């Protein structure tokens, strides 16, 4: 039974390991600083399909296939999956997994989905409902832009605080067999809404949720940033990440040395003209599976706090003048090489 | 640790009980056969708010308040909630719970959300991540119609197979203290898609998922319909329910005597001109909390299988010619009066 050490933080009793991980990324992500690390670069926004939505489905399937291959198991050996995405009614996830007889938990956490789905998969193992469970998510620049903002053909001018939706998918497989990366614990966050109404500044809207969960998790586990090799948020981008570091410092927590944000790692913002950085469920999913897990496996990282953050508004709620509720979820990864 | 008896079915090891339950329903639901059973009837589709979306938020909050009152606890005593709804980006749930410091798991299971969220809340207790957890969901005729079909003002003619989205919200609170209703076990379903493309016939699209999970659960637990006082599906309506009973019979399972569907219970289809019956997350949530749980508590029901079913398409995926993936989740409720 998991051990709770506070309102949010818990440690799993079982030894839950990352059995496999996989990803796929789009052309712009392939041209970024992490381009050489992805399992595959897909240059075509349509992946050869009729619609970009079908392309996103295909990317999820590819990421999961890569994860299953690394884990050395077939899809039918999964006992449970947790998945979600940004599209209305989470269609990418439902369609990518509809030809399977594996119990499916549909999640909506916006860009927090990679941490959320991984926690749900781990929870199912801890509770005894699964022995092997998968988590996956995706985002796609074309499908997200036209749903949340404007059709690509419109060619709208982007605001400086805007982030670019990452075209990518990522998947992890969890089980109890000894592997080099252990999922030691984590925390489900609560919804934070400090009144930001500018949907072009998602990093600013999400920063309070990330900050709050980092501070609570450190306090509840009696640890400090120095105890971790990396504290990584999902897609706060330039503005959100600066807010987190600043406000953490005001709370006596120094994040200057080992804090990073996936939205700032995935693109070269200047050369690629990416404004405040990357966003989307696929951003943290791709960085986790292409960059973080391999570095833990090779031993260059040992203790990692990985948070994905999500903005829970809809285009309709923004048009109705509502502010943007945000959430973060956290997983604690530990390198355990022999 | 939960005991799995097959691919889908599991029984909780802990004694997890329904500590409280609550609901609220709209005017048409109040005029239906169950009208006298709801905690409150809200005659105004706007609940006195500026938008129907805000009204749906208010209904979720009211259902949760009623559940907390019955459980005799405050919202801050919750360790975790699982919630979701039908609206894009699940805004009803995120906005209804944004002013809280309780860990939040956002779910998307379409109309399967009541069973899904209840299972997630129970899973968190079984895994030791929560002692007291809540699950809630809602649907609203006005918000759903305009998102999935047409604005109400359009006055579109409905097809005979169409179901009416129920305006209602329901909530349950789970804990380990002895109460008259125990959540003995359940099953997360897998996605089933048999190729139905008619989004006016959601019952037909969802029936295979419900049928499959009922048959699998009975087989995996070595039980038969006679072992239950009630097997209740969420919102299959007239067409879906008939399919389930027919196909179950062809599989040697007789559902004629104790099977019912929430979508057929909530309205008087003839008098209220409700075509194939009710649908929406709020349908099974309201029937569970207004009708099923009270009857288990008073002793007229003892063993109940409650399934919510969801159709996981979006208006966009239907316009793109995709068929409708569907899912069901199941909870097994047991009356345990002293």
C-alpha cells in the first residue's frame, strides 16, 4: 500500500519500474536540439493519412509500439492502459486504442496527461488491478491549432507569450520486474486558478499549479532541490518557467541549478522562431521518453522529479470570459542500475 | 491488494463503502418517473447563471455538496476526487472543482464517467493514496446539444433512435468506514468499435461494449444474472438495451428478469416524447444516486452490477466518417445492512 507523506506526496510500496518507453516526433521537433534523440521523426504532418487527426492517432500507436518493443512484450500482454490527449472528447487516444481488448482508462488532464497517465498506470499496479500497465499521450500542431486557435491556413500572427504545440507522442510501460528506472512515488495535484484569462499565456496560467506542487512535494517529503539531479516541468515555456523559479526563490527554494522545462528544451526558440517555447501533451511525453529516461538508464541522472502541467480551459470557457484553471501532476523517478 | 479473477474483473481487498451520495436533476427529469427521488429539481436550465455551462458547473457542485452532507464531512476532508463530463476539455468538472486544494484526477469516459470515476476513487483507496475519495459527473441538455448537435434555438427534428441528454449531476463519496453499501469490485472495460457510424444511434454503438463487459464479468466471477438483484446499464436507451438483452440470450445469458437501463428509467418515453430514452453522464449518475443506492440502503436491493457506457467519438471524428468507439465500466455494489 502506497505511503502518503502529506496531502499530495506518496511513495509506492511496490517496486514499480519503467519496462519500456517510446516516442515519435514531428519535423520541427526533429530540427530542434533533441532531434537526434527521438525514436523516429515523421516529416509529414499527415503521416500519409487523410486527416491530421488520423495522423495523431498513428503517432500514438507508433509511440506505444516502440515502448512495447523495448519492453519486449505484445500489446495483448498489457493489463491496463491510461491515456488522453488534447482533442475534443480525447479522440486521438480512443481511436488509437480501439482495436484492443485491454482495459482502458480515458483521462483528461490537458498537457498534464503524461504524468497523470503514468500515475494512473502505477496506481493500478499498486492496487493489484494490473501487473503490466501502459500510459501514453500525444499532441499535434495542426489538430490542436485549429481546435484551440485558428486553422493553419489562416496564418494568424502569434503573440510573444504564445507557445507552439509540439507534434509528438510518447508512451511508457510499467511493471514490477527490476529495470534501471523505478517510479518511486508521485503526487496528483489540485486545480489552481489565479485568474489569468489570456489563453495566449498558458505558461503564466499553469505556473502556479507547478510551483504549488513542487513546493508541497518537497515539504511533504522533507527534501530540497539539491536532493534531485533534475526537476523538470512539462511545458511552462519561457514565461511560466521564469515565474516558477522566481516564486520558488521567494518561498526559500532555490531552483536555479537543476530546474528545466520541456517546453524550453524541445526547440531552439531563437533559430526556430518558437516564441515562448513548446507546449502540448506530446511535449513532456517526448522529452521524458527521448531524453530523461535514457539518461537515467545510462546513469547521468539518478533522482528526477518530472511534472506535467495542464491548462484546463476550453475555447468556449475563454470566450465566456472565464479564467484558466490549471493543474500539475508529479512523478518521482529513480535510477537503479545494478 | 485487489484480487483479479480474469482479464477484466477484480474484487477489492479493502472494505470500501459508499459514505455519501448526492444529486440534482433538471425540470424534464423531475417530471419523469423518478422525479420524486432526486435531492433537488432545478427548473431553470441556466440555474440563474449567465450561461448553461456555468449552470452545469453549479449542478456538479450541488451534487457534491449533497454527497458531502450525507457523508457528514467537509470538502477539505477529501483526499482525492475523480471527475469528468461531456463538454470539450471537460470544463464542467475543472471549473466546478477549481477552488479546492484536493488532488484532482480528470477523466474522460463520455457517458461512462460515473462508473469510471467511482472505480478511480476506489482504486486510490485500495492503493493507499486516499482514505476518503469522491467521484462526480454531470450532463446538461443545453450544453451537450449545442456542442454535439445543434443549438437549441435551431429546433432540429430528432431521429427516432436519438436519446435526450439528461440534465443532472451525481456524486458519491467513498471511504473504509462501515456503511450500508459496499463497493465490492468492478471492471474497467476495453474499447469496442463494431463500425456504427450513425451518431443518432448511440445506444446501438454502445451496446457491444456493455454486452461484452457483462458477459466477461459474469464469466470471470463465475456468476450468473440470477446472482444479482439488478444489472443496470447507463444509457443504452430502447435500442441499445434491446440489443444487449437479445445478444446476451444468444450467448446463453438470460437478462430478461433483472436487467434495466438508466436511460429507460429516467423518462416516460411516450408521455415525455423522449424517443429512445435518456443519455449523458448525468443519466446514470442521477439514477445511481437517486434510485439505486437508496434502495440498497433500505434493503430492497442487495447485489447490483452497475455499468455506465460511453461513446467516445467527437463531432469532428463523425464528420470525418469515422465509426464510434464505445466503452463500458462496471461496479459491483453489495448491500451490507447490520
